[in-house]
């Protein structure tokens, strides 16, 4: 979810981005510290969502009458990814370097988390969530980090959000190669309108039920390596969007389309912050996108077949999660020049570890029978605090020993590839231009 030396995630993103900098910069009034702060907040909400099934259940019952903490966390992660990941690609100017940094940023910890999940299964501390039913599909869907759109199980459960991150990466890569990547506001609106207009008509998991999953993986592999560079990227993006819209596992089509709308909204705000797009128009379009996303959920939720009370509860949580995610990101953006305490920004730096590892710690915790006893509230608070302390300690270790070193390796690999094969820069056939305006008026110079 991140691109540093996040997030999700919820997740993701995440559970799942940062520009490259050293941890020593945390706590300084850099323009990245506010992103760390938001990632840390999002990660904590996702942890609460999963831990509250076992601890603080009464608190969960009250909170979830109005608000879905897990959805809120992953929505914040998705906006942050949309804000910073395209910026990373444009800053590098190289598709190869971008994907190398992505692979070394995400895969080492991801594979470690999958490996721990397998170990927990063999020592009877956890389950593989049905992965044995189709080992071939499970292996390749996990390898591509697209389990949620390729028919595999999510292992651990929070990695569903990484599937949509990967779809976004494929899409922005195609747009970047085609030199049409700066139209972020148009893409945000297009996906938001699609969520409303057709999100309720698209069949969920259609391709899983009608096409063998290994065949889907083979098609994706072919388009990723074949054809010309532009055509291959375009085909990969088309396949990725088809998988997202027609092959969702845990979420409905309108939710998948809403996620892409969220991400491109984050990109649009990045362009506004860089002076490439008018702030007033960006804010107006951002509010419009959120309104469309909320409308999509309120309209299409009627097809879920819930009782009147359950539907009202679901709609209330849908509205509050999206609205508060937008307000949180807006507040962070408005306060981006504030100096934040280092412990808060550190939580953001380790948020990808927090996002991926907390379900595994929860499974380990739940293994012991005494954890299923009814505890007084004060003891539940202490247990939750102890769990959080252990999680932060473990995540700090994995960040220092896995994430940060592998990010450095990724940069060295990128430099080595440039030295061996020459810089992989996408030719800029036209001068870089600011985001095209949606309406009349002059455009500000690119920042």
C-alpha cells in the first residue's frame, strides 16, 4: 500500500504510500508526515474492526450501529494510495523502476505474512481459509497478489484490498504510457458515475463462475508480457478492470468501482496540491465523487435482500464510513504543514506491517481457550492494550528487518537495471501539462 523506504490496505489498504525518505524525517513538518499520520489512524481502525470480535464486543456493538471502522480504515488507505502512488510513478518517470519499487515494497512482507499463515495452519493456530480446494489457482492468485479477483482465498484476510491496489497500478501504468495520466478528475468522475449507473447491474464473480481461474491468470500473464509496450499495458489494464468489475470476491461491483473513484480522487488532490489543478474545482469534484459513491451504495444496497432494519443499518454505516474517510483525508491535507509527534508518524511508517500481521496475531491470541471466556470490561481494555503493544513491537521489527532493507534493495536493483539496459523513461511526446479543466477558465501553471 505504500512506496517508501502503508497501507490498507484496510487496507490494504489496505493495508496499503510514501515517497522515499528516512524514518528520521518522521515528526518533521515534511509534506509526508501527515500521510504517515493518516495511515496510522487507518491501520488502528482496521485493527479495532478485527480485534473487537474477541475483545470490547460491547464497544463494537455500539460503534457499529452507526459506523463501520474497518471500511473507514481501508477507504482512507485507498485515498492515500491514489494520492501518492501515481506521484511516485511520475517522479520516477520509469515504468520499470516503478514496478521494481512496488515489488520490493510489497512482496517481501506479503510473502512473509503468507508464510506465517501457513506455519500457523500446520501448528493448528489458524486456517488456510479453503486454499486447499484449488491449490493451483490459490498459488497463482497469491503470487500475483490478486486473490480477491482471481478466485483465490485472501490469506491473511486483509489482503483482499491489495487486489484492488494491483488493479490500480496496472491502470495507471497504462495511462502513464499512453500519456493520458493527468486527467485524474475525469477518471474519478467516470468511475463514480459507473458505480451509480451500472454498479448494480454487473454480476458479482461472473468470471469465476464461467471461466476457469487458471485461464484468467494465463490471459493476464500473456497481456503483461506480450504485444507492444503500449498495447500490452492497455490490454493488462482492460483485463484488470474486467476482473475488478466482474470478479469481486468480498465486495460488490459498485464497491469495486467506488474504490477506483476514490483512488483517482486522491490523485486529483495531489495535482491540486502541486498546483496542476484549481483547488476550488478539485474540492467541488471531490465532493461530487463522494456524493455519487454514497448514492451508489444507498441505491444498490436494495438488491442485497436485507430486512428493512438491516438495510437501514448498512446504509448508515456506508454513508458514515465514506463521509468520514473523505473528511479525514481533507483534514490531513489541510494540516499537512503541521509538525506531528514522532510516535504518531512512526505508526504510519509501520502501518503496512500492522495491516498485514494483525490478523495473524489475532488468530494466535484466539487459539488459547481462556481468550473465549467472558472478561470484565477493564480486563478487556488491558488485553486490547497489551495486544496493541505487541503488534506495534512486532511490526516495528518487521519494518526495520524486512520492509526498509528490501526497499533499499529495490532501489539498488532499479539502479542496476538502468546501468545494464539504460534508463527506462517513457518518451514525453508532448510538454507536460496540468490536469485538463472540466469547465472553462484558465489553468494554473504546473507546480
